């Protein structure tokens, strides 16, 4: 079985400040980890993924995420937030032996000017 | 277009009616997934195809839900005798030009189903 937890329903940051959106996961094997972003009335868009190798992965729009195996976490980060980053963010995990991805319940990020 | 296309964009059905939701994946994508997203929640897995083979249908909530992908391209999700609890956004995603498990999902914009 695989699962994802996003402990914060909402994250609020001021423009220009760093942001972190938290994610922890559980899988029986090795994980593939993903972050997606969803804008209103749109489908999810891929941001970045961790497969293997460096624990810090970089993705679209200046986002990055840090894989921590001991803490089973994959937190999304950005050094300087933009108002346009305001959206709903989903973390997802796929066991290397599974076909399906399992998603968290999402975190709404609001960046205020 | 280059992306995943879903139709209709919105569907209103009276309770008890049958509905069919269509998904056109990205050309050449081997894997196709259906997810259900309720308001305020993350996508919940319904079913998964690799080419025309339905490899996992463990997420289908009842035998009223049926999905097919007969030629390994377009897929249809059918819901029979719709109930109010079926109201949700139904997302289709495709991935894996080469069948790689580590490929990200490419989502369509979804079909918002409202059962009255």
C-alpha cells in the first residue's frame, strides 16, 4: 500500500519570502515522488519528480524539492515566492512496482503582495 | 492539440441516468489513468490501462462504473444509474511514451459531473 500526507491545508507567505509545502509518504518499496500544481478549473500540471540520485531536485518555475529517505518526506520549496505561485499543490507517490500514483489532499498556497 | 483532451467539460445528469466521459490521451502514450476528484480533496485513483489492457480497476467504487480503451488510445469512462455521490470532477491522465513507471502524469482539464 502507498499513501501521502500533506499536513497543511493552507500555507500563506508574503511575496519575496521563501516557501515550503510539506509532504510525507509511505510505500512498501522504493518511491517515485512527484509534485503537481492545480490552477482553478484546470487539470493538474507536473512540477518536478524524484526518481533516484541527488536528494535535491529542481523543477519548473523555480521550484525545488528535497527528498529525505529517513524522514520519508519530500517537501516542496522555493527561495522567493511570487503572487502568481498562488495555487493548489499536490504531492504524489508511486511505488516502483505499482502502476498508479497516490495523491495527497493538497495544500492551498497563497502568496500575498 | 498536444495535451490530454477530455469531453464534455461539464455534464449535468439526473439521478438514474447513464453518462459517458471521453478521454483522448497524448499520442503515443502507453498508460492511461482515470481519477475522481471530489471538492477539496486530492484525486482518487479509479482505473489504469496500459495500451488496451486494463491492469488495475481496484479504485472503481461500484459495478456501476466501467472503463474501456479498446484500441489502446481513446478511453471512455461510463457510469450507469448515476447517484448524487457520483458528483465530482473526473480527471484523465496519460504517461509513458516508453512505458516507464517514473514518467509524470499529463492531465486533462477534467469533466465536472453534477448529478441532480
